[in-house]
C-alpha cells in the first residue's frame, strides 16, 4: 500500500539559461558628449577669444610696419585712372591727425584679413567638440569655400569694379578750356579709404551667399524648391542691397547685383545637393 505521508523526491528543475547582457551599441558617428560645467565653457570661450585677439594684435603690428605698402595697394586703382586721365595724382588730408589715423585704418584692414583664418580656426575649435563626426565632415567644405568666396568678391571689386567706377567719377572733372572755374578732384584720403574698404568688405561678405543658403538647406530651414519659387523676389532684393552698399552709379551697382544673382542660382544647385532627402513611406 502506498504511504501517503512519504515525502516526494524533489525533482531538479534545470535553471533557465542566463540571458546575456545586451552589448552596448557602438555608434559609427561618435560625439564628444562629456559633460562640462558652465564655468569650463566660459573659460574655453575666454581662451579662444584671447588667441583671436592676440593674433589680431600681432597682425596689426606687422601690418602697421608695412602700412605704406598697404596704402599704396589700396590707392593703386585711383592712381592708375588719374594718370591716364591727367588728374592731380595725389590725395589730401584736412586734419592734423588724419594722416596718422589713415595708417592705423589700413593696418586694421590688413590685420582683419590676416587674422581671419586664425579667428575662424578658434571658432571651429570651440564648436567642434559638440558636433558629430558626420556634422564635422559636412561643415568642412563650407569652411574651405567661405574664405575662397570672400577673396573672389574682394578681387572682383578691386580689379574690375574700381577701375571702371573711378573712371566714371573722374569723368566729371572740367578743365579751364570750358569757361568758368575748373573742376578737379582733390580726394581726401580718409574718405577714399572708407569707400574702398567698405566696397571690398561688401563684395566679400555678399559672396558668402552660397555658403549661407547651403547651410540653411543642410539643416532643413530652406529648400531648393523654395529658393526657386522666391527667385524673382530675391533678384529685386539683390538690386536693393547693391543700391545701398555700392556707390550711386549704375555700373557699380550692377557689378554687385549681377554676381549676386549668379551666386543665388549656384546656391539653388548647392541646396539641391545637400538638402535632406525625403523619407520614402
């Protein structure tokens, strides 16, 4: 007879196989996301600004030593036109301190050109740790294209616009053979340099249009189709910008507006290449 009080033999239940811990996913697009306190960010920004300021000061001292050569370079277009048209071939200053500040002005102008790559590098070193590797690769072409386009705009102003514009303005001189008092140009050096540097920077900055629009397209703020849709309004805006920045003659204004229109068309092509592709359902 079976004893109901007999203990049953324990049956060993096999333990479930241990589930392996999930391995952390290795990303192919790393980022330096190490947390940094606000004070460390401010100290890093201060260090980058100090390097930028130091590079500008060193470039300023070098440019001040060669300020007479920089002035000769900036005044060369006017000197060539005056020599061809028989002008006074000189510039004047009407204040005791104007001559001194002229050399300071051209030194700062040269220092801004020389120190710009260093300033851009310091900005990149400050921003780059917070970017993914893919974002760094995406920004690299724009960092190369930006100074190239700036130099192209400045060269267009210096070698193409200045000779034609100065010839136009010097054409209003009138000699004694026409009766009355003669009209001759006695250009103030400060006014001339202000105009030259303003135009060089204006052409250089406006030539950044493809870089700016391509970056906006890269992050999805604008699209190539939108740029094509608003093309006619953009053309009107470019002539307005040229009328504000350029001297009041038709050639100079068209000399700025027409390249901007060509750059806008180039921006549409570049935006089409870099804009995010639509996700297929």
